C-alpha cells in the first residue's frame, strides 16, 4: 500500500510545480486597468497598419486599446505631450529636434517629457517623380511643383534638410505643403512634379502611382549625402532596390529610424510588460503580419536603433527591460 501511494504523491508534487510555474509566468500587471491609444499616421502610409497591429496585439493580451490615424510624427509628438495617447510612432530626427529644441522646434521649450520605448524600422527618404517630368537629379527640382509634406511634419523636416544639403531652398521651387498622399494624387493629375515621401519601403501610395505612371526616384548621393549625414548623424545612407517598385535602377538616398515613443506617465511595469509581450514569439508574429517592412526590421536586435547614443531618453520601464535582457549596460 505504501508503495502504491508514491505515484499519487509524485503526481501531486508535479501538478503543484506546474501550477506554480504557470502562476509565475502570469503578468504582474493587471492589463485590463490600462487603456493604450497608439498614435499612428495617415491611412495611406506604413505607420497606420503597423501601429494598428501593435494596438490589436495589445488588445489580444488584455489591454484596452485603440489605434488613431494622425498626421504622423509632428502631430504624434504633440499629442503624446498633451496626454492624447500612450504610444506613438515618430521619426527619430524630429524627436531629437523636439528634445533639444532646434530645427523645426527652435524657440520652443525642450520636450523633456518625451520617452522612447523601442526602435522600429528605417524611414526611407524617397523623392518620387515620374519619367515624363524630366526630373533626374535634385538640381532638376528647380522651378518645379514639389510636394514637401505637411508643415513641420517629419516628411517636411526631411525635405528642408535635403534642400539645405544640396545648397538649395524652397525658394528654388514651387512648394506645396501637401502630405505625400495628396501630393501623389496631384502627380497623377499632372498638378505636381515630385513628392517627398519619407516612409518604409514598399509604400502603397507610391506603388499605386506606378500603376499609371513610370516611377523615377531622385537620388541623394555624393557630396550632398555626405553633408547631410555629417551635419545630421541620425541619417544613414540607404539604397532603394530597383525591385521594390520596378524602377530601372537602384537609387541612393538616406534613411532615418522610426521609434516608438511612450507616455512618461505609464508605470514602469506596464512598459516592461508591453516590451516583453511584443518581443515574444506571439507578439512578433502579430506585428510582422502587418507589413513586410515590420517583418524585416522589427526584432530584438534592432530594439535600440535610433535611440541608443542619442539625446532621447528611454522610459524607465524600457531601461529595466533592456538591462534584464542584457541589451543595455
């Protein structure tokens, strides 16, 4: 009889161990107590589907969430600072300018309450035109009708720096402050000659233009590219492969990292839990399914790109997460 009891005792011990392990694996955060609004970008761009995937995934694990379409970086920075969201996608160059109070944010108080959570993907500066415009180089933009982005948007900030690097200014062109979706619509109708599109590769709006027009990209290369990356080190050289949009050749340009900002008021353990969940196999699968760029670029290995070494501080919960994972000293 005594021997017969042993399997039952062992089973009970194992059962208790499994239960204890399962309990230990449960999040310490009561997720349903927190509402997380993810600020994305225009529905025509890449911010929208990827930001939406973050929201959907966080909702699936118990957070109350929503995704909001916005004008992207500039609007997202302002919205986060004024309590209109908890997470926001933004271009690192604009965030650095806001934190250090220069460029488009010159004369404004430094945005000391901005906090980064994770790096996302490179935003590629794509200056798109068509073969019938006659535009082949940046200098050819002179006198043309150019869509440079909404005023003080991330796209427009990039356009301004590109002009400066080439020794030009907006006065050299007929500039329209249109977001790239609007500018490309104008290009279809012959009312705009070129548009600045700062986005992930495979932008749906550019692809759509390629259905009716032959796409050409204006290169940023040589000395102007060197000037740009030297003065503004958040830019990196980048090549647009011909295969992405079916152009005749690869195009040299520059790129800026997108990062995920997070509300400074979110508790540390919530931010830690969000990161731990997003970088889990289930989380990455959900985010990667939103866009090919997300699948290629969003991973633990790129978590600190566009953040580490810059003036943009990490949220304390993110600092703890990256230190625990050995990714930050």
